[in-house]
C-alpha cells in the first residue's frame, strides 16, 4: 500500500455505506478528507526536514 490521496470513488463509497447520500454532504466529506490529507502531508514534510537538519548537525 502506498501513501497518497484517497481515491474519490472510495470516499463516495464510504459515505454511501454510512448513509451520506446527499451530493452536498458528500462534497463536504471529501473536503474534510482532503484537508486531513494535506495536514498529514505538511506534518510529514516538517518531520522529514527536522530529521535532515538533525542528521547534518551530527
């Protein structure tokens, strides 16, 4: 399994399985998932930069 964006189709399928059928609600769900993905990506970048900086300081 690779890291990357959750496929749109998977988000829609999950939403429908959990009773989210309204298109506006599905759009909100996707928006929040993308926001969480972006936050994770930013966190990982900061962590990786900190590791690089720490590694150069040794």
